[in-house]
């Protein structure tokens, strides 16, 4: 096949791993971890809101800061976080395509471009919700309840055939359903992998958004969930365990709100 010609061959029919690409990914991963730690530390102050919850400063534009600068700052933080969370499970997927290291770089660029687009959408939603919450005490007091219900809904999704179809698609040999690999350009294939991954990770990302997008402990747990769903055997059992835990978490948060 055409894509097999892109592999670096050795005498005897063996192939070498693209060490340059692996080194770039490792360096990028640790850079993302360090950058994420920096952003978590710099955004440690939250605003107390009616209803007993706190709102992250990332959804608010700082004094004398333009909207362009605010969006750019969020996207840099978001990209660093996605690289540190997604790279452990994405790297094996990239390597399975058996392309040369330059093509793999284009593929990874396409993959994280999709995640960057998701960040733009989340920022718009987050800023809008934060604005309305600061203007309406009623909405602010309803936010914890809404987040609890969102967690329950996300947990239920883990038991649906839709979730399993998306998970199996994401766990396929190339990270997405594709028949003719040789016809796909690397960047486009990376975008397809990223889109499949984003859809599959709807529940883990919902958990992170509900519990605190910049909470380091939540990040680590969500990264472990994503990696487990993609790499562990028996994906159906893994998905249902995560779903059950998410439903329990949502019910517990609503119960806490009632007691509070």
C-alpha cells in the first residue's frame, strides 16, 4: 500500500520507529505539563458566587485587557492542558499510521487544531454563562444544581449504544473509521482523529468542566479516564464504571447542595 512506502525500512524488512517525532512529542508533553502547572498557579483565585460555588477567573476579562488578549490567553492555556492530557493516548494512535516523522507532525498538528477549535467554543459558552451568572442571582444559585444534573446526564450517556460506537471508533487502529489510509493527507487524518476523539471524550470533558477546568486533581483524574477508555481492554466495562461513578458524583453534588 502507498502509506507503507512512507515507513523507514531496514534490511530484513524491519522498520524503525520515528524517533524524531517521538522525541518532539515527549518534549511537547512535558512543556504542556509545565505550562499547565503555571496557569493553574496563576489562576488560583476564584470568585465566590451566590449558591455556594466559585467561578474561575479564566471566564472573566481582566481590567485593561482586550477581548483578543483574553481569548489568546485562554487558548494558550487550553492547548497546553490538552497536550498534557491527550498526548499519552494520542501518541500510540499516531504511530500506528506508520508514516514518516514529518507527516506525523502534520497529523499531530491537525489533531490538536480540532481540540483548539473546541476550546474556542468552550470559551464563548463559558464567558456567556459567567456574564449571565454575575448579572442574575437566581441563575447563579441554580448553577450547582445544573452542574449536578449535567454530571448525571453525562454518566447516563456512558451506557448508551452511541457512546460505545464512538468509543470503538476512537479505539480503532487509526483512531477513527477510515478505509483508505493511503488517500488521506496527514493533516486531514489528524483532524479526523481529533474530531473522533473530541466526540468520544464528551463525558470526561464534561466532568472536568463541572468540577473545575483548572483543578489539577480533576485534570489528572480526567486524563486517566481518557487514557483508560482508549487503551484498557474491555472498553464497555470501563465506560460503564466511569458512567456509574459520574452518576454517583452528580447525585452526591445535588444532595450536598440540598443539605447546604
